[in-house]
C-alpha cells in the first residue's frame, strides 16, 4: 500500500483537486480559479513524468488562463449586466465559432507534428485534447454556456487516453467529469434562462 501511494500520490492529489475544481465550476464559483492554479502547477510534473508532453505544455497556458479567468469573472462586463451583478452565463458568440474552429484544427496539426518529432506514443489523441482545450478554457473564462459541450468531448477522449497511459485515478476523474459536465451544462443553462426570464419580467433590454 505504501509503495502504491508512493507511486501514485501525485495522481491522487491532482485527482482530488480536480474533483473540487469541477464541482466549483458546476456551481459557477470564482474559487475554481484558485484551485485550478494549484492543480495545474502539479499537473505539469505529473504529465511530464508520463510523457504527455502536449498536456504538460498545455498546463502553462491553463495557468495563464486561471489569472485571466479570475480577473474576467471578478471585473469583466457583458451586455446588459447590471451594476454589482456577477458576470452572467451567456452563449458562445456565433461570430467566434469559425475563427476558433480554424484555430483548433491548426493547433491540432501543429501539435501532432511536434509530438511525433519528440517521440510521443499518443500524438494524435494528445494533440487533439490539447488543441480543443485551448478554446475550452477560454470559453470557461468568458463564462460561455457551450464550454461544457467542449469539455464533454475533451473529457471522453482524455479518460480513454489516461487509462491507456496508466494514470488510473486521473482517468477515472475524467470519466466522472463527463457526467458532471452534462449536469453542469443543464445547471448553467437554467441559470442563464432564469436570468433572461427575470430581465424580461422587469422589462430590461
């Protein structure tokens, strides 16, 4: 048991932090960014040890986005947001879909090429989840409802990948993430529709 914990303590710790992170995300709590910062710093070490180099590099982007996300949720403004109101949930803007889709495809291709050059054993899947996560974390920072749909895809692929790479606790966490992401989408959608109904009742444009 001691040997097992010695081998997997980093996996276990980041798994527990990850569970706290997504539960805070489900609640739309700004504290998710603090938990995320600590988790991502530890994930850099975990992923490097297991040869998931794209995921490892992605964590540096995540850390930068935690700072951006916290600042946006704390001080950001959206259309029709009232004074003193928290940053509301809204839809991903249609005009952003094509640019982000093109960016994701380009990033996937570049990351796949880079991973093949440095000897990754899973370049296609690792590059895909990393590329899609770029837009996912940005959409979360902007508090867009559709960020949950992006994470459902990422979590399914990542769970399978981590089981394959023998990171069982993290893999199980991502499987759980899929379930929570579905629930999170429904909760955030309810929050958004409830706000819209309240604004309509009060005649707010």
